[in-house]
């Protein structure tokens, strides 16, 4: 009895089983800020898809092809059939590749989630682009917009090659991206959000560019629940600055209060701009995040 050879792995970021399940998911965008070309997302304008929306009275100049002749035969007045317009959404993946993201596999998880979100977009007939920032003082590496299943391998190869380095602020990376970004839709921000700059302004710019914000705060297990005692020297992974502390155990409670307050602040910043934020732990399995957490939060359908 011969054993059938296993199917080659499509990408090192997602197992074939996970990718198969991802292919059945779609992003659940709330705002109807989309482009005018056809896709799978419904806009608020009337259009020419096959999904019926409503009727309205005919006015001179309307397309006679959309007159409902059955109603005309009964009422002797022409009414026009209206349809939802299916439009193409632009999905932009913003991947924070600063040095702090190398800690406890945060960058790896960002790349995995980027691959999953990107696959959802490509298979949903959306335009998908990637912006990698915070590499060497805010330089941005970009994958231009792609469409369709045939672009999946190119997307995966691009994400696989991302390496963490540099200390450029998150908000500067967003500003750089917006200088050449075109198209409305969704911006998925994959980051630990460890920044000292003006994040409010950057999120405002995403909002006014017509991008619904999906913020994914990625933290390591010791960032969420640090076990510290005694005297310690803390070293910033991006700036190499140090901080000596004593009685570290006494600061654990204060740290948790600050971390939760910052998380709530990020959530508020996103929600005030019709977006959303979720915080994940890299110790949680990718399957739990994609198929349980994101579904329960209404991010995917």
C-alpha cells in the first residue's frame, strides 16, 4: 500500500489546514467606505448588482432596463428596481516591524495574521496592499495593491521576508503610508503599539482617508503578566536606554494599571473613529485567535 505524498506547504506562516479554513472567512467591515470597482462589499449607493434593494418612481433619463414591467402592467405607472452596488474594498495591512516586535514572537504573529487577513481580502476580490514600517528610523517597505488568488504566493513571500529592526515611531509609519496610499476600505494595524508619539493624529488621518481601523495589539506573555522581583535593570529594545528599579514586585500592580489604562485608551481612540481594537497574547494559538476570538468579536464572518 502506497502512502500519498503530503501536499507542499503553501507558506511557512500558515499551515495548509489553517489556510483552508481562512479561505472561507471574510472581513466584516462596518463602514461603507469602498472604491467604485466591483467586489464583494456592499456600498450605500444604488448600483447594478443582482441583490435587490428597493423601488422608486421612474424619472426621465433613467435606464429603461431597470423598469419593473410587472408593476407597470398593474399600476400603469413606471417604477425602477434598485440594487445594492457591490464595490471593491482596499485592504491595507500595516505591519509594525520595529525592534520591540522581535520580543516573544510578536512580529511572527503579526506576519501570520497579515497572511490570514490578506488571504481573506484576495479571495474576496479586494485590493490588498502591505506597508511595513519602523525599519531603520521609519523607512517603509511596501507591497503594491494586488487582487485575486493568483497573488497569494507573492503576498506570502513578501510577509515571510519581513525582519524586525529600527525604532521609528508607529505614527510616522502611518504618515509615510498615507503619502502614496489610494483607495478606501480597511486598515489592519498589526503592532504592539509601544510608541511615545501622537497616535491620535495618525488614526485621524486613517479615518479621514476613508479607512476603517482594525487595530491588533500584539503583546507577549511577560508583557501581559510579568513576573518580576528584587532589583532589576530594564533595557529598551529599540533605544537601548536603561532604567534601574528596586522592589520590582511593588511595581507590578502599578504596571498592570498602566497597561490596562493604555489598552482602554487605544480602544477608545479606535472606537471614536468608527474602528475597533483587540489585544492578543502570543502564547495563544493562531487558530484560537482566528477562528474563535476574531469571530466572537465580529471581525470576520
